[in-house]
């Protein structure tokens, strides 16, 4: 009997793409393939792409270029490109990389195994679907075939697409309109995951705050979802990303405060501290309103950690407007932030603002100044954790220092600690006394193991 074909998935981009990779791995396993051992040549290489920033294009085509010689050496090897860039560029991928076998989009990920089989007979295939029928798409069950790389923690997609019109964002074009999954399906999925030993769920959506609005016609169901997921036995931690500030409703904040399983962690993208820039971005809120909602969340949810997204150099941003961003960021006192230099994406409103693009040297100088403000804020907030006993979900040995172990607090803070006489297994819950705070992590001493892992032995997914 012939050995089964092997696969490797290389993922670029956001958590949604990471979860799509888990789903794709499960579909390939169900189709008879097996994950290639780490470092081994795979029979099928799938690129799960992102298109949010320009360097994502460069990374993809650089990686494809490196595989060209390998494809010539092993013609039976298959290369597939899926995800957001495939959805946007479609036929252009084969024009630039003719050795690719299959191109599929964000809406027909489940077709990938069949397309790979067909391409072995028919040759290169491009099969990218446009936006799906909403009612049909509500029946998707993305976790049923997922092969997770981490057994104690799982992603859960609650909606696809986005109904917002942010000027810099390509997501609505490549993911389509918002489509929410039925609430009862999500609770059933969480129950299934808990039965497998998963104790932490991260809820995913382009705008989780608006979850369910397309089902009810008006009222979002996100607060109700948080409460019902929090009632699932075995689920100890619930996180979510990303909410939109304009849709952060009081009932969501109340659900966070009143549901013990929901972690005191809020990712709230600010993007800019200038009202004129926010209007040009089409964000739908003023900075004063943003800071009011942030203050309300902190007043309601004890010990809340807040992270954010910020864009530097949006077209037309002046020095004075960037100073407004620095002032707003300093006032917000974030725990950490994801900072991005504006990158024009074809098909967005901002890409047509080329006459107002900010010079590269100005953007780089602003980026460095923003980092200084953020680092001061994150250091203060982390130093304030010294002396606190934290509950840490163990991830395993530290990547940089195998003598130390790492995990995450309920606030999502990376924490390093010495394992003691008996190293806790990944997925364990431990107590750690924090002894040191740095801008990007905490360090402490292990106090006790609260519980052992509950998950089953995981099946590894090869990835790059």
C-alpha cells in the first residue's frame, strides 16, 4: 500500500487565517493526507495568504519563488494558494507564478482537497467564489474538521466578512458582507471543544461587537453569546477579537464583568487620535467617544487590560494630527499595541489618496516616537503587576530560554517562570508570583499547580 501524501500549510496574517489553516488541515487529513514532519519535503504545500499590507504580497511571491526549483525537481509536488490574496488577485497569481497548481479563495476553502485532486488530472486550476449566500453560509461548522496545533486552546469563528467601510481596509472586498453563525451552533461547538479538553476559546470576527445583527435585523447578540459560552462547563477562559469601538455597547461590557470565564482583556483598535484622520479613515467615532467608552469599560471590568491597533502615516496626516495621536495614546495607557505603517491596498479608498501620502522618512520618525510612548505605558502597567499572584495557563518551555517556562495570564500577558522540580505540562493552570515587569512580558516564581491539563493528545500540524 502506497504511503499517504503529505502536506504543509504556511500561513500569513491574522488569527482568522490561523483558524482557517486549522480548518484546512482538518479537511486535508479527512481527505487522506497526513501532516509532513517538521523539516521534511511535503507533497502538497498550501499558502494561506493575507492581503492587509503590501509586504504580505512580497512574502508570498518570495516564498513561491523559492519553491520553483523544488517544483521542477519534484513535478508531482503540488502548490496551492488560498486566502485573502487569492480572493483578490485570482488569475494574477498564475501569471506571476506559473508553477502554482491551485488557487482558491476565502469563500471556498472547503473545496481545496477536491481542487487538489482535480489539478493532478486537469492541470492548474483557479476556482475563487464570490460572496456566498448568507443563509447557506450560516450553516458552516469551521471547527468540526479543524486540526489544532495547540490542544488546550481553540479559535472559534463566530462571523465572516465585514459591513464597515474603513478607507484603508481590503477585508470587506475579500471576505464579503457580515454573516453570523447561529448562536446555538456556537454553543454546541464550545461544548464539543470542552469535551476534548479545551479550556480556552478565542472568539474571532472582523467586528465581533456586531455579531448577530444580520440575524436579528437590528440587535447584536454578542453579549448574550459571551454569557452562553461562559456557561459551558469546562471552558475557563474566553477571549475575543476584534471589536469595533463604535459598536462597543454597555451590555457587552456588563457581560464581560459578570461572566467569570470572560477574561479581563479588551482589544480596542484606536487607529488614530486625530478626529480629522479618523473621519478620513471612515472609522465612525471621535477620539473623545473612544476614550469615554474605554473609561466605561475600565470602570466596569476589574483589572482590565487594554490593547489597541494604531496606523502611522495615513494619507494627509499632519505633524499636529500625529501629536494628537501621541496625546491620546498617552491618555489611554495601553497595556500593549500593534502598530502599523500605512500601506496602500489596491481597491481601497485610501489607495486613491496618493497625492497625500506621507514621506517615508517622516513616517519612520513618527513610528519611533509612537513606540517610545507605548513602551513607557506598557512598562508602567507591567511594573504595576509586580507582587501580584497571577493565574497562568502554561504554554510550554520558553522559546528563547528552555530553562524557563511560559504562559499567559487571564489578561493575556506573556509570563516566564522557572518550572521547579516537576515541570508543569502545557495546558496546566498554575499560580505565579510576579517579580519583574518588562515592556513585553512578566517574569515570576512558580507557586503551585492549580490543575493538570484536560486536553487529549494533540495531532501536530506542519506549518512554516
